[in-house]
C-alpha cells in the first residue's frame, strides 16, 4: 500500500484492493484500516469519498 500511494496520485479503494491484495481479496480488504496505520506512522494521506464505500487516497508531502 505504501509503495502504491507513494507516487502522490489518487488511488481508489477498488484499485488498491486489486493492486495490493490481488483478485482473491473477495472485498474483505480493510483499506481504510491500513491507511490509518500509515497515518499513525507519520505519513500524510488525503482521502476523498467518491460514492458509497468507494474512497480515493493519496500520499502527500505537505500538510493535509
């Protein structure tokens, strides 16, 4: 997840699940929890709700 978000681009939960967890995640990947873990480690990550349970995340180098 860190490697994917470190490009500074927006990534949706669908994309993250496919890239980070593969096709066998069955929708059970807890992306928001892993993003929270990165934030606890000091990384600045922005989030934006797109629709329903679909969010986008991106890592930033400045303040959120």
